[in-house]
C-alpha cells in the first residue's frame, strides 16, 4: 500500500460540503410536517433546490437569502426550473447587524464585503433581526450560513430571545473575520452564551477558534440536548428528531 502523496486532510476537505449536504438532507427527512429552513448565502441554490424538493413534500418553507444580484438571478431560475416557487422564497439582501448600505464585491461563490475597489457595488443591507420579523419567523428548524466571514457578526446580532433554532450549519472563515471587526474569541463567547457545541465535518470539537485560515462547514447544536434531540452522534448524522 502506498501512502498518499498529499495531506490526507487536504484530500478529505473536498468532501466536507458533501458530508454537510447528506446530514442536511437526512435531518430534513426526519422533521415533521411544515419545517422551516433559512439559508444565508444561498448562491445558485444547491441546497434550496435539493432540500426544497423534500420540503415541498412536507409543506415546508425554505427562505434563500442571497445578496449578489447575479447569483440571485440564477437562484430564481433554478427554483423555477424545479417548480419550487411555492416552497422557496428568495430574499436579495445582505444580512448583517446594520441597515446601512454596504460595499459589496461580486465574485461568484465567494462574493463578500467590498474593500473600496472600483468594481465594488453598493447594496442594501438588513439586520438579521429585522429580516426575521419581516418574514414572521419565530422558529427555524435549520439555519444554514455561508456568509464569507460575516458569520460572527450575524450570530452576535441574532435575536435568540425571540427566535428559536433547532440546528445551525455554519461555514467558518476565520481568515475573513478581521474584515468584519471580529475575532475567534467572540465566536467562542457566543457559543458559550447560547450553550452550543461546535463540530466540524471531521467531528472535531471547537472551544477555541483561530483568527486565520479556514475551518469550513460546522454543525452547531445544543451542548445539552433534550431527550427528543437524540444523541450527539445522531445529531451530526441527521437521525435525531427536532
């Protein structure tokens, strides 16, 4: 047997999105009728369409938030092609903790906050609390976040006292946090305050977070799950009840 020439972790990281997708699909399948999924950073709608088809059979609701007008146009087209207009709603807005317009850089799957370059555009920004009130969301079964570094500010501003969340799938970009004025200690504080456990797709548990690099998709679940939420392992694999 020959050892791999490249880092095993480097090879496995290609499959983290694959693992997350299967966990999401399995968990949605275990939910009762009319579940609600909110995705921040929906891009072209991979999750919106695949999970949307499953939610449609459960009379569920999927809210896909995508700030990029280019991505949102493709997202809407994919929703239409799959007949999901009554299940998937598109919100074209940048979600953060402010209602001020922000500079935005259109860059496909990695579109993010602008840095003042000539190609940056100004887009509408809406606080996460305002968005949830406007959409009348009081309980979210699954919150999916891929917001290219804005995740800490969004979690800090989330109205936890008004909106409950069963499960969070959050892609972590420590190398981008400084652009939003954040650090790993702030994410650790949020998780501690909300009593949430953070696991990556390798089942590594995070209590301390770096301020550089990339962690990737993670699962955030209650540190002390109720009996109905099942065992921790089942939580990642998606076999638990909500």
